[in-house]
C-alpha cells in the first residue's frame, strides 16, 4: 500500500489540475502532515483492507449465511465505499503501481459482484436497485481512472506526469535535488523509475551525485555518469521546494562525505567478520576463496531493498538520500513505516517513485525548460 500521505483532493486550491502540470496535493489542514495522523490513517487503511479481504474470502468460501445476491451487494458495496474514500489519493499517486492496483482489482471485483447480484434471485427488488447503484458507482470510478490517465504518459516501464522534463541537463540541477532514474528495479516493478541520486555541490562548485549502489555501496560520483548516458536510460528530477543556501549546501556535502566514510568503514569491518566465519568452515581453501568473493559486501543495505528501514552505516539508494534529507531538517512524508504505520518497516520498502508525491519536492517540468 502506498506510503505517501493520503491526499484529501487531487487538485490544488485553485481548482482542478491542468493536464499539463503536476504537483503533490496540499493538505486541507495542518494535522494531515503530522506523523501521528499518518500512523492513524495507515493503521486504519491496513486494518480495513485486511477486514475486507477476509470478508470477501469468507463469502466466496461459503462461510457466511448470506444469499448470493445479499453477499454480492454487501461485499461490492464495502469495496466501493473504501475505493471512493481513497480515490483522490490513488489517482494523485497513479505513478505508483500499488495505487493503480488498489483501484483496478476492487473495480473488477466490484463490477463482477454487482452484475451477479443484478441477475440473481433476491428477497426484495431493493437488492436489484442497490446492485444497479453500485454498478453505476463502479462505472464512475472507471471514468475517473480513465480521465486521470491523460495527466500521465508512459516513460520506460511506468507512467510519469505528462509535463515531466525527461533527462533535464545538469545545468538546471541544484544542491539537494533528487534524481530518479530507470533501471532493473523499475522494470521489475513496472514503474518509470527505481533508483535515486541526490545532487551535492563540492567546495570547488562542481556538481556531484550522492547515492548507494548494490555493487559499490555509498558513493559520491560525477553527475555526468547519469546525465550523459544518452538513450541508454532516462531520468527525471525533483527540486527541493525550499532551496538550500550556500551554507546549507556545504553542510549537506559534508554530511554526504561523512556517510560515505562511515559506510566504507562498516563494509571493511563486515568483510573481515565474513572472512573469519568462512575461515572457520572445514572446507578446502579454494572453496573458501570463492565463498569470500561471493559473500563480499559492498556496503549496500540489501535488507533495506525489501524493508523500509534505514540504519546508521548502510543504506539503499533512496535510503541514503532520505537519511541525509532528515539530517538537513527537510520534512518529508514518513516512509518505510510498515503495514500498520508503527515503524516496523515490514513489507514496506522505500520506493523512489513515491517521492513524486512528497510535498517537500516539486517536479522539474517542461515549463522550466521553456523558461530557461
């Protein structure tokens, strides 16, 4: 389930969004940006989904003493109510594959159940009226979904807002900007982007990128390694809404350099521990050498790829950026909080694409390209 804060509306204060613009929805009240509110909403969201899945399973498994028409109307109606409550947020975060699934699957299930109820025998004609009303509700959800698709375009393996400036030049990037790139993870998730890099500016004024790689660990490397790949891949970028001053930029660079050093130290110590464990094994020396090579760690946080955790000494690409942002006092949405939102990080990896809906950032669009 999506980890972004639920958006009360899919448009800003000035009315419905233009098809050529995109920005995260604003909270209607300040309470909706607090961690406590997020935990409450996510816990309620998770419990509701679990309850509805259980209700649906028990109905199909004939564990409920309901006639076919009654059960179909109740289950379809329950899914329709939940989907209607969440639809603004789900459409706003359409670029997230889970948001699309949270509309598509309930809609298919709801339409099927409503049609079955419409043509089955009932206690009272009111059940047919209810089924017809639910079917109309699902058609309305589908029309909203189809209309929302025009605000996005497919880029790589998933959608991005239609006015996105794809592959903006390094000259428009600023300290603290977040770059989201394509790659294997994006392909596997059917999303446009799956890797993250953060722009840092070195003391000599040169722009560099801060990230964590599976085969390299946490590094700072030239921005050209991403911006000059040509047609091999694509990337999009997000500005920080509150641009950093020169002093803040310098502080961020120092933090990034310290995180690289900490990660290198952890990787070196961890590799020593791995070698000691392997040396203890009663196996031939050449087997030990192969095993050491296989088990060698780069410093990348593999557990963080599947869980939403961040640690003090190793990170995923987006985890490294998120830790640096928080150390700089940037207030982002809560990420990796786990199924119920209580910070367990279980089954809740931090996905780079979700930062498109983070109120701390704004997407670099073609409007900026035309102005530059």
